[in-house]
C-alpha cells in the first residue's frame, strides 16, 4: 500500500483549486437511479469513493461514463432499467454511503436487497433512522443475515417524518425516496448541511418538488417520474477547510479557489480566534499565517451544520498541537472519533482523551515519525501535522486519503510542501 512522506518546515504559498464535494457527489450519483434519463454531473471529484460507487451503480444497471468536460471532470449516469436491486455486502462494506442506494431502488423498482454497512471505525454508525424513514414512507423492511429486504410493490406514500436528532445520511436518504412517493412528505429536524441543498437542487432540476432544503423542515411533493438533468457539484467544504488548516499549520499565504467560504464559516471564525489571517471573497478564501508567531489555543465542540464540522475536528486538533495553551475539543457527532490522538502523540503532541473530550496542550515542536490512521479525516490530520514537524513524517495506509482527497500531494507540493508518495516497493512516484 502507498505511503505519503512529508519533510516538515516548508511554508505554503500559492493557490489551491478546490474539487467538487465528495459527500455530495456520491448522493447525487445515487439519485441517477431514480430516472431512466441521463444525469450529467459536472465539477465531479475523481476519488476512490466515486469510482467505487460507479461500480456498484453499474452492477444495478447504470451506464457510467466519466469524461473531461469544458469545466473539468464530469460523469454521465444513465439507468435505463434497474437490472438488479441487490447491493451485496462486499460492495456496501467498502463504502458506507453505498447504503443510500436502498431508497432510490425501492422508490423506482418497488423492492431492494441491500447489505447493512456494518461497523465503522468512527463509532457504531447505525442506520436505524434511514430504515424508520423508509418504513414511514410505506416500505416493509425485514432484516436477515446482514441484509435489508425492502418492499413497496405499490409504491411509496408521502409521510410526516420527525428525526430524533440530526442525521445527514438519513435526511438525504429520505429525500431520495420521497421524491417519487405518492403525496406530500414533511421531514422535520432535517440536517441543514450544504450537501442537502445540493441534492435537493439536483433533484429539483430532475423534476422533483422540494421546499425548505437547507432548513430543519423540508417538504416534498412526490411526482410520478423524474427526468434527466445537468448539475454542478458544490465545492468540497471539508477539502477547503483541510487546506485552510494545512496553510495555517505550515505558515505562508494560500488562496483556496473555486470554493465557498460561507460553507466553512464556523471553522474560519475559530481560525481567526487562534490568530490566523483570513480574507473571504465570493468564490475563494485566502489564509495567511506568519509562522514565526505562535497561534493561540482555542476550544470548540463539533456540531451539525452550521456548527463546527466533525469532519474537520482531527485537522484542527493537528493545528492545536503547536498552539500556545490548552485546547479542549468536544466531539458530539461520533463516538470514538479521536483515533488520530495517539498517532499525533507519536509526533510529540500532548493530548489526553476522556470520552468525547480531548485536551490538547500545545508543544513547541513536533518531530517526524511513522504514523497511520484508520479513517479519512484522521489520516489527513497527520499530513497536516507532518507539514510542521521537524524531519520526515511517513503516513501509512494512504488508501484512506485517496478515498476523499483528489491529488492531495500534488496540490500541496504545488504550494511548496515537501511531500511525496512512496510506493510499497519503495519506488517513489
Ligand atoms: C455524513 C458524512 C460524514 C460526516 C457526517 C456528519 C457522507 C458520506 N458522510 O455521514 O463525512 O462526518 O455526515 O456530518 O456524507 N445515526 C444514527 N442512526 C442513523 C443514522 C445516524 O444513530 O440511522 C447517528 C450516527 O451514528 C452519528 C450521528 O447520527 O452519531 C450523525 O450521523 P450522520 O449525520 O447520519 O452521518 P453520516 O450521514 O453517516
């Protein structure tokens, strides 16, 4: 498996173009199952996760064409017919969001058999809210041998659904099913993440009737059929935030382009509080940091949007390892999402974790070491730490990074980082 080697100490200066949002792209791809017409998605990120979902969709009957369009990478998906309504374990296990094909399959084909995603390294991550919502929409659900069997032979029916707490995936999944249900669906305590608005916009372009996406109450008037559309994927706010934190860690001045700073306002406010210079513009954000001056430790809780995103918690913790003072980080979205803490400690960070709370006492220096992480955002936090550590940091299991970051090392090295990919047989790329 490839590794990433970073020699810390170089400042970052230049521009980094931000890719389309992974977490949006994979739900938009699943939406293509709802119509027999082509769905053209532009500003597509090319990632292991999108390739992977493409393979699953092909198995279900989709034609998936990846090509270079005028405005960058695009994917055209067309499912003239559902040839199989079965998503097997080996495919769902590899990427949890594959589970989101369940709703569209039931909505369009009237039945589906989809593997439960199984355990996950960032906590239990159940799918009970997804299943309850589909039941409320009239699907009968049975669980056997790790599979969900869903049936709605006479179609889904609109319903009132109130979630007990915010779930991004369950909100998206309910939208993906309710658009073809008979009658009105009201989703209360809906997630407000920008990816929900993006999905609703795409579904609306396909002919769906949706109001209130991006607010806690979403109303969907079901339609009999959806058509094709062209839709541009929103910029990846987690990639934006990650590079913003990388620039803050290394020092220098980096402009992040093709993005939306309003999507990461909670992060930018915390970065300003820590002493990082931020200049917001319509479709870019510039990060400026004088690395001779130490940042201040700041404290934060992860929250649903528009709060501080859990997907940037690990990266911010990396920044705090060198800040002046103590930072208290509370993770309120996922249990067990501090696996990066012991790896950061290998670089010299001082972190104590108790339940859902981590205390980071800033140190003066980090030192390069061999590290590894078991999830995507945790892995990239180690890259960020490596940018400021003395000597060489080697991040193992790059597989995780490739799932969610497009050309990570190319984007960072274009701004001056000393970072390279090393093949397992030690041949450098
Ligand atoms: C999505 C994102 C992920 C991000 C997370 C929170 C994708 C592919 N992934 O994940 O990167 O970290 O939102 O912003 O978009 N829960 C239940 N039952 C359910 C569903 C969720 O108990 O049926 C719990 C989860 O375990 C978690 C919390 O709800 O504790 C929030 O999870 P959710 O918002 O659903 O996250 P995902 O959609 O899985």
